[in-house]
C-alpha cells in the first residue's frame, strides 16, 4: 500500500483500499453474471433434453468437418 501512495498514484492508504474494494466488487459482479449465464445455459440444455431436442454426436465426423474447414482457410 505504501508503494502505491509513494508512487503518487494515490494520495492516501484509504484511497488505495477504496480502489481495491471497488475492483473486488466489480470482479464479484462479473463472476455473478458468468454464473447466472452458466445456470441459464444448463437450464436450456436440460429443457432441450426434456423436449427431445437431442442427437448423438460422432466425434470423428466433428473432427472431419473441423479439419475440412481449416483446410479451406489455409493459404495454398
């Protein structure tokens, strides 16, 4: 804390603490939003399963399509 005050970026230790708390609260807000989004995505997935909107995935087919897409993007 002392280093931040001595650097001139902050005029007091209280200012450093206020800024740290503000950043922490912003971080918590982002985390809460991310969690809410994840919960909504999971709920949508469960609803899709319950409604029968599912299909089996063939990993080899997915890899083939991905490789084909990459091949079209690479310069010849």
